[in-house]
C-alpha cells in the first residue's frame, strides 16, 4: 500500500504542496461545523500529523473514533508553529477498522499498571511508542559499537546442558510429561528428548568464551532465562543479554570496554532520540537528559568490594539487609553506593569468591576474584562481568569446591588445555539499560511482553 510515514511528513518540508497518502490510528478527533481535525499516528514518530478535513456543504462526514485505523489522502500544507498538516475532504478518508467505545485507550493518562494489563495495545501510547523506539535505537547502537571495533556477533544456544552461573535458576526443557513410571532421576532424564537434563540458558558466556578463543573478540545479543523467584521491578524470567567476550584481556580491559560501550550507545541515543528523551525527561524523570549527558562526559567511579563494604558500614544508614564482608550486595546497598556516595555510575571490583561464579579469575589474596559489577543510580546493577580463570588446575579446583559435575563442562575445560589465554567479558542486561536511559522504574515497562514469576500471557 503506497503511503508516506508520518515521521517523514512532519520532519521534512519537502512534501509541502504535494498530495500524499498517510495511514495510521486516530489519536484525537474534533468536529465543528465546516471543518474537522484528526490527529493521526502511525507509530513512526512520537508526534502525530494533523489532518484538516474540509467538510463542505451538506457533508455527511462521520467523525472517526479514537483508535480507528484510517488512510487519508490530501495536500500537505504549512501549519502553525512551523508544523505541517494535511488538508483533505471526507471522500479521501478510508476507514480500515473502527474502534468501538470500549477501546481501552480512549483517554490520555492511563496508569502504567493499567497499561500492563493490555500489553497488546499499550504500544499505541506515547510512553510505549517512545520506549520501543529507544529500545530499537539502543540495540542498533550496541551492534554498531561492537561491529566497528572488530567484534564478531555470535549466536549462542538457548537450550543447554550446563548451568553457566551455577545458581540453580535454570528453567527445565523437557518433552517428558508427568509419570510415576521412572525409578530414578537418571532414568527419567535418560528417557527425555536430549537423553539428559536440559534447560534454558541463563547466559551465553560459556559458549561465548569458546568463540572468543577462536575469533578473539565476540559478542552475543539474545535472550537469557532465569527462574529466579524475584518479584521485583528489575527482574524478568526472560531478558535480553549482551555479552562481549575478549581474548588477551584482563579486568581493567573489561572495565574499559564496558565504559566505552555505554558512553557510545548513550551518546547515539541522545543524538537519535531527542524527542523521546525530552518526553521521558518531562514525564518520568526530571533531569534525565542532563544526567545522560553528564554520564557520557565524565569517568565512571571505581571502588573495590572491600572498600564498598567499609563505606556502607560507616554510612550510618539503616539497611534492611545487614552489611558485613562476604555478604552479597543488595539493591539497597548498590543504590546507596551509586546514588549517595558516588552520585554516578560506579564499577565495584574484586568480590569474595564465595558469592561469585566458578569461572572468575582467582586473585592472589586467595579470598577474592577479579569480578566487576557496574552499579548505576536508580537501577543498581546493570552489568556483571569478570576476568576468567584460565589456569586449568585452578579452574578445576574451583569447580570441585562447588561440587560441580565436570563432565558437563568438558568443552569449556578443553579451552584451558589448548592454548589458554587471559580473557574476560561481561553481561549487560538490556532491559536494565533501557530503564536507566528512560527513567522507567519497572522492568515490565521496557519489554513488549514481560515474563515474570507468576505471570505469562
Ligand atoms: O551478573 P550476571 O548474572 O552475569 C552473567 O550472566 C555473566 N555470565 C555475564 C558475563 O560475564 N558474560 O548477569 C549479567 C546482567 C546483570 O548485570 C543484569 O543487568 C542482567 O544481566 N540480569 C537480569 N536482567 C533482568 N532480569 C534478570 N532476572 C536478570 N538477571 C541478570
């Protein structure tokens, strides 16, 4: 169907004086004696195009309802305040689909909670139009960053036989229905589709490492799945994960890549989505634009876990979760460090080995590992990464300490046998990045169809 995007019509003057066709949904509609006004939006822009309908004598013009999908052909003219609008007649309007009065988006200002109950329609609001576009622009910018720095994009498997994080948060993948006929767990899994226990991957890192040991610099960008029983504003059961992995790299290199990557993609976002950022600044987080501009022009903070614990203990704050060396940092701690102490994004490094994963490089102190988390104001952790343990014996020892089944990781262990190199990488939670760059406070509002504990449709 030949038509012009609303975005192109309203952002360029080249269509003035021409006859064009636009398609879209009616956002508002006003009717008066001789003329009617329809605001049309086709999703390509936050802004609508105004259609002015010259009704003429004795017209039987029927005002289209909010939500109706239409096609309009008319002449582009200059409107007020440097805008353009389309002049048309009732005969040049085609209705594709009416929207009866129970269309849920009749009024402006629906709550986010209400909109979560209609995920199939909420993209037609300004808020979600802006979120989905920011998501798309950030995704493209991430690819651009890695592609222009010699990284190879790899696709790691979603179904896997090994748990990367070892946290027991894997969804099981099975074709075996309920039955009591199996005598043991082994027998049950032996009869399953893959002949052994399988699950949805919590991270593409282990396979990413294997690719990096061939291609040098790789990144993944795909979904990860976590059966965490965390009903919080920042946990999803299915989230999108960006995981670069780099050979011949140490922890400082990993940190530098993470900082460069974030500054690049946020810079691109400010350049490509000024209207969306202004919208979020006005409606969701006052000062968002200034905060993002500040972020890309200053160095991120840096602190070790041990120093962070000291800062928390000496803060005089009352935390729900007690703070002592060895504890996992909770969101309240992470936010205190980034919001109150540093007032910006901050890398926390060198965590106790007991609270981190088996694959992290063991530091010479025997107590900590070369891990890094990036904490940001408002959200908490958005990146988790590390230098990897590349010494075969040390890795085996760490896995045995955790009672891991080494057979499941034989490919991974082979990497340490054949030309092992210092290497590292990190995982960026895509939805958390979108929360941080839009000011949206709930992760359910930055993904089309959120999957969370107890909720799927
Ligand atoms: O810190 P995590 O668990 O690290 C890993 O998965 C490593 N294998 C990454 C690597 O080194 N290649 O997760 C990385 C990031 C977190 O910082 C967070 O942003 C996001 O993934 N994340 C989640 N996002 C939404 N919902 C969840 N349930 C998430 N779990 C982790």
